[in-house]
């Protein structure tokens, strides 16, 4: 590498490490511990690349960046910070930083970024949004772990683009929060954010929900209705659980993404699809493609920039920050104000968190209600973890174990009753029928009588479900949940 690197950091050790590494790489280095000296060098035209910490003794380096970019717009500025929240990454991108690196940094990564900066022009600067400055206590995303830092860096690069994004991750990891952050800090932040969950809508109504319909377009369409594409015009359309979209709706969505136009169902007027698409799923879409359940061409249209959200198990160091955030959120919603003992965090960080961040938030809310003291103790956390439905013991959940134990107890009583003279009365079919009846009845109740959704929930063919409903004499009530 050849060039002069200006290093600014109030930590002498960091300045020394960076200076030695950059010098060995062939660069000339000037280092300082103040923002004022850095600004003076830049005014004098020195430096080919800047590597600076955010927090300096005489000011915030991010506040200085707009002036630097105005005077020397082609000067690449690499920002480092120990205050490694998503807002720091977003602010750095907004004021035109070439790259953002969280501390503690990887020295090889710094050298690689400096090398790229020396041969590439800096990005066009973007003005900082005044209302977004200093909002560290109201972050759209919580966590400082390496896994979340990677998410923040991708988000920062996407904020000033209109590219489509595919967010993947387990249920409860915060996919909609990421979609909202992309909208709220992006180019379309002044437009609407509209979300639609494909798994929560009857399959035969998805196209109507997306594209709208005219009066009389189908039975029950007693008035015209604007779809989500119209409602989100000028903003962001979030397609949640896109893997649950039926094939015919996939085909129409693909056509809209290709042509940028659509018509309402039963209509003729072409409308422009002026939206940014952000999609999300917890499913493996590539497997669905192999099974013929998801269009490969639609996948590539949606998956322009992929973002994978880590499970909570991959970011356990974020648990304390998340818990404190949820405690403040619960208090703001009117729940009792609570603190939490340090020892409790060790217990929380040992949990499997199959429900991810959503499960953790629900647990914190229950603790706020159930804990009689001002401080939630480790014993209280242990008690609630033991009692919660999702607790895992050995190979399965508490519910699964209780179900297996109940069946085993039922069979033992049967065998004990008949001893060695077991009657040939079709025990296998009898037990299956006793299991199937409540299973299918409760599943129908949970889906409000929607047999298509019930068949998908149970993983059986719809015709098979209909036959079992008839054979078991189950009464189906549409639109009413009995559970």
C-alpha cells in the first residue's frame, strides 16, 4: 500500500498499533489524539485516507464528517467506535463515512479497508438527519454482539439504496424490526410502511390483499378495496412469511416486480407499483424451490440483498441489554417498574431460547407482573423458567413429555386390566382415533374452521382431512375459534 493515512484516536495504544501496522504495510502515517488536529491536517490537504475514532476528547468525529466531506469530498473516512450500536453505524453511513468498524477491531480488517479505500473513490456524501442524532436511548435494534454488528453494517450500506431485501431467520428474531429500520432510516422514510403476513391470510384472499379488487370482482366483493401495493405507494411493502405465498400469487407478484405495474382484481386500470419490497421468512426457500413450492425466479427477484438475523442463542451476550430494554418498555406500557439482579443474567444466558427475542420479551413481561419485589432475583427467574411452557428438559418440551406420559399411563392401565388375556379389539386403531379426534378438532378450532390451513398445519392432504372429519363426526364451525 502507498499513501498517507491520518489516524485519530484518543487511545495512545491504539494509535501505536495502527501506526506500526500501516507503516509495515508501506503507508506513511500521521497520528493524533484530538479532532482539532485532524481537522487542521485535512484543511491543509494532508492524507489520502482517514482512520478515526468517534468519541474524541474535543468532540464527536461524526459531527466533523460533514465539514470534511464538504471540503474534501473524495477523502475516504473509516470510522471506528466502541459505542457499537446500530445508530452509530447508521449515523456513520448518513454522514458519508467510507466504512464503519466496531471496536475491538480486527487489525487485518482495518488494513484491508484502508487498502480498498486507497484505490476506490469515497461514496457520495449523505446529509445527516438532525432528528436521528443522539437517539441512543431509543434504538430500533438492540445488541452489541459481533453477530449483530454484521447486521448493522449491512443495514448501514442499504439505508441510502432502494434495493429489495430478503430477511431470513428463525421466528422471533426481529425480522419486522429490521424491515422497519430499513424504512425509517432509508430513502422512503416519509412514505408509508405497510406489512402483510402471508401465513395469516386465507390463501384465496392473498391476491386481493396485495393488489386490491373492484366492486363485484368476486362473491363478497361488495365494494372496491385498495391493496397493499396501493397503500404502500411511495414507501415500503413488507412481505412477511413470503414462503407461505401460494404459487398463483407468486406468479402475479413476479409479473408486478418485473413490469412495475399491476391492476386490481376485476379492474383494467394499470397502476404503478412504486414501493420498496422487503421480504422475510423463517423457512428455507431453496428447499421450497426444490420441492416445487416456491418459484426460483421470484426468489432471485426478492433476494437482491440477503440479511440473515442470528438466533438469540448466537448472541447471548446481548441478553442483558435486551432485558434492560424490555424492562423499560414494560414500564412505559404501565407495568410495574423493576430492576434485575446481576446473577439472573447468568441464568438467562444459559437458556435455549427456541422462541428467540420474542420469547425473552414475553418472559420479562411476566416477571414484571409476577415478581413481588422491586428487583427480580435469580431465584424468581429460575422459578419462572422452570414453570414456563417452553422449558426444555432432555430431548423434548414439558408438554411433549406430559403427553407421552399420559399415553403411557393410559396403556399401562389397559394392559394391567387385561393381564395376559388381551382381547383382539384393534387397540392400534382405537388409540389413534382417541388421539386424532381432539387433535383435528382443536386444530380446526385454532384455524377458525379453515380446512386448507388445518391441513397445512397438520401436514396432511386436504382430502384426507375431509375424510377424517367425516369419519370422526367432527362439527366444523367457520370463523369462530373455540379454544
